[in-house]
C-alpha cells in the first residue's frame, strides 16, 4: 500500500511538473514563431513618412487605415494625439465611437480645431485636452499601425502645405508602449468642455 501511495505521489508530482512546462513550451514556440516572422518579414522595418508639397506619405497612410478601399470599415480603437481639424472629419465621423483624441488645450482657441473636436465628441468619440501635450501620435493597435512624428491631423499637415515627418511602424512592442503612453496622458487630461 505504501508503494502505491509513493507511486501516486510521484505521478502527481510529475503531472504538476509537466503541466508547468506546457506553458513554457508554448511560450518558447511563440517566441520562435515571432522571431522567425521578425527576421523574415520586411514589413516590420520602420518606414519614414512625410508630408510636404511634393510627397504626402503621412496623410496617405492615415487615409488608407481610416477609409480602406477594400474590406470593412475600421472597427478598432484609434488613438490620436495632436491638433485636429476638419480635413478627415468626413472619414472619421462614421467611426467616431472607436476614436480617442487628446489634443493640446491650445487647440480650443482655434475655431477649426475646436469645431472638429466638438463634432467628433458629439458623434461619439472620446475627446480630451492637455495643456502640456506636444506628442503627435496616430495609432490603430488592432491594425498594427503606428505613426509618430511632427504631423497633426489637420489641413496644413495632411494637405502638404508644410513639411512634417514621422516614422511608421507595425512593431507590436512599440504599439503597446504607445498605447500605454496614451493612456497615461489620457488620465491626466481634461474632458472636452461642453459647448
């Protein structure tokens, strides 16, 4: 009887060890899979984007995400930091419930910015302002799109009347860090004043 108990205890211990190894094995397989993807995919290489009178890759990439030519409309959270005016309103209003915007508090002194932020808010977007905001971010985590740079979602930038530059990335860790940063600033931001 003691031998049976000892064997049952050993089997139980081995089962516990095996069960603790399975997640590690899966994690190891996941790491190998991600490493293979990262090493073999050029798509994870960051790209330079710009907005200028000659080249408008910044606005083009944003436009492709907001209003895809093929496939369903955007139904994922979209994070925007920076100034915001009417240039993309017609594309963003239908998906406003997925949009979160933090704009510099100074944007409320500009009629075009204030109007655009209010319209987005009325359409269901979550909008806040921050007096110290200088970051410029456009991020759609579920589509693996991140643009960080000097560009805003406003006419001067998207329209190519000034020179703006940024980096586009679909690297998951950068996107996660960006969303974490956005959420920290969001918590310190003020709700859009009622108008």
